[in-house]
C-alpha cells in the first residue's frame, strides 16, 4: 500500500541557505528507503517549501526518519529555523 505525504516547511527570513544544505544531505536518502520525491515546490518569496513524497508503506517513512545520516544533518534543519509539518494525504478523484 503506497502512502503519500505532504511536507510543508515554513522558513524565516535568512533560513534558506541552511535549509538547502539540509535538503542536499537528506533528499538523496529517500530512495534508499523506497521513497520518491514527486514534487518540490517553493513560494515566490522562498518562505515556504512543499514536498509531495511517496513511500511503499509507513514503515519506509519511519526508516527514513530514523536514518542516522538524517539525524547527523538535523543541526542544519534546526539552524534554518524551519517549522516543518508532515501530513499524510491521499488522491481525491473528481
């Protein structure tokens, strides 16, 4: 059962450089845990970034989040000041 998540990161002014460094460190790890970044979007003012990510199962997300390399990069996320929200979503057929 594939699961999809929407990640929203709200960035304070001046936080983009550290956030980009964090993303460069952790986004390549997605594939190792079966994850796939479907879309990566930013507002024109670079204050909000959204990711649409899929995993084969919730356990794959758990493994990604527990990856020690991701934990090692966490200080970059913290220094960016980003407020991150992860939301499980589903497709809606019209």
